[in-house]
């Protein structure tokens, strides 16, 4: 792998120029996409105005179809596709003008804008929606779209008029299973249900699949050691199981669904009790203490945020309490009452304190833009232990296998920095985002071209207090 470190100065300069050019192109694409959305929104508005002037009984439906058909014919696209785009553009431009403007200025991409609009789609109050959009845009400037999704949902939750428990109660009524026929004798089975159950199903299938893979490998090696020259059918079967994790998950789900008994189908509590998977739930203690009659800010009269499932999405308070009551142990995450920054992690049962602290702090891979969950990542020494690097929170971070390998076998470099420590020169040229070191745990990545990027730990799902003076 040493050849990856041997780029010449001219090659490095060429890569730097390409990076700058790609960034400029992406900003141009974002601006043009915003311009197109504006035009589609205007086209929709004109169609509605025409229908209103003529007092059309269909309230503009046929006028919208006619305009969509005209645009579709001009750009060689389906009129249904154009009508859907006009609908989405009108929604974004009229309800989230701040987001559309940020995209038009090239500050965020169309993907960022979609994430923000989707997460705030249920915010009906214009003032709340504007405050949400402003905060979400600031987050989008420094995050990738996949990372932004959880941040935007968390921000939007603070402006919801109804509690997450109330909304979840309504959303549960939409749970269903469906089948979609595909080509080549295949079909797709889909399920819409409570997030805790769906993630629990997926995680259990994953762990079962990995167990099968490991056991098959061990059995095959044992058989070869016992009879190295044997070519029995049993040996062949053990070696021939080359199914991927995805394939094993599908086979296991079919096996369980077709042959298993619905033993957990008695009550909701019983169903939750059947989960034998690693489901990580973050629950602010005030959420557990408060009743279900709260209003704003995620369903708590005290202003406590809702529980979060594996750092992905909010879950209703009742489910969080049921899981809390059945849990064999909890990790306590201590946060600063003003800034919300992680201070420490402890637990009554003896365990690896540092590992828990890092998982609670990082929550996902710490390479810029990566959103792989921490539990699926390696804990890496930023300064190698073999070179004297300490095994401590200020020298460890979670990296997924892809970026762990990139760190060791390319010219990408990373270091921990503390607030106020050598902040000069850490502002990414042309990035337009604040790159100042703010908290312990911030990582400074330096690309092969010498550009620096700061990756910050995600904000903790916790209660914060403000000075009322």
C-alpha cells in the first residue's frame, strides 16, 4: 500500500485543482437546481391563477396538468413527473424560502435542501418553520446530507406542536406490510411499523447471519484439520455456503416468518419484550420522569427532548419507558447543563468506561461526512500506540473500516485538538463554514492536498438551560 503515499508535487497540485473545480461545479449545480425549482413553482402558481380567474370547478387541477404536459414535452419527461416536481418545488419555495435561498446561493446542495424540507414538513406555524429552517441550514453548511438527517429531525422536534407520543399513536395506525412484484421471479416485501420493532428485527437478523457465517467457517476449518484429504459431501456443504449477510438476512427472515409462531403477539409490551437485539435508545431522564401530557418541545412539559432510537429518529415516550423498564442496565451520559456537551459516561455495573464514553461522544464514524454507527466502527488511536500514543479519550475516535484503512494507507492525516489550541489556519479556503475548534473531541483532518476539515462530535440528545436574565 506504500504506493498510495508517493504522489508527486505536481500530482498533488492537480488533485487540489480538481477538488476545487468539483466544489465549484457542485455549487453551480445547487444554484441551477434552485433556479429550476423556482421556475417550476412559478409555473404552478400561474396555472392556479389561470384556473382561479376562470373559476374552474377543479380548483386548478386540469390547468396544472396542462402546464406540466407542456413542460414535459419540452424537456422530454413524463407530465406526471413534471407535475410531481412542480408540487415539490412549490412546497419548498413557498414554505421553506430560507432553505431555497441558501441552495440558490450555493451554500447547500439540493440533497441538503430535501433533507431539511422533509424533516420539517409537518411544521405548520410559519414562525416556528422559519426558526427551524435557519438552524437546519447552518447545520447543513458543515454536514453531509446523511448526517444532516438526524440533526434536522432533532431540531424539527423542538418545534412540533404535538408530542412525539401523540404523533406516534396516529402513525401506528398506518403500519402495514406490502408486496411488490419484480422481474426474474422475484418480489419485494416491505414493512412500515414502529422504529424500535423494525430496527430490532433488522439487528437480530444481522447478528444471526453473522453467527451462521462464523460457525460455518469454524466447522469447515475443523473438518479440514480432521480429514485434510476428505472430499465428503459434508465438507463440500460447509465450504460452499458463500451467502452474503444480505442473503442470509433474507433467508432467515423467510424461515422465521414461514415457520415461526407469533409468540410475542399478545400485547404491545409482550412484543417489545421479544426483541433480542442490540437496540440503543437515548432517553433524557426528564422524559422518563415527565407524564405524557406535555405539549411543545417534543412532548414534555419540562422541555425535555424525546427519546432517540440509535441516534436516528425520535420514538414515543411510552415505548421508551417500556424499554427502560425491561433493560438490564443503562449507561448514564452526563452532559453540561448549558452547552449540552458530553462530560462523562458511567454505569453501576463494571464495564469498559472509556469505550462507553467514546461511543456516547462519537455516535458514528468521525471521518467528515460518514454516518456509519459507532457500534459498527473500530476504535482507532489517532496517534498510534506503537509510537507512544495514549489510550485515552483525547487520542481515540471511532472510524469505520473504510476510513480506518484510508487513514493508515493514504496521505490523509488526523489529529485531536482542544479549544483554543492552534486555531489559526483551520478555516477551509472557500468553504464558507466556521472551522474553529470548539470542543474537546473535535478532529482536524488534513487531506493529501493540504486542505483541512474539522469533524465535530454530534450534539448530545439532552436538556439545556438558558440564562433567563
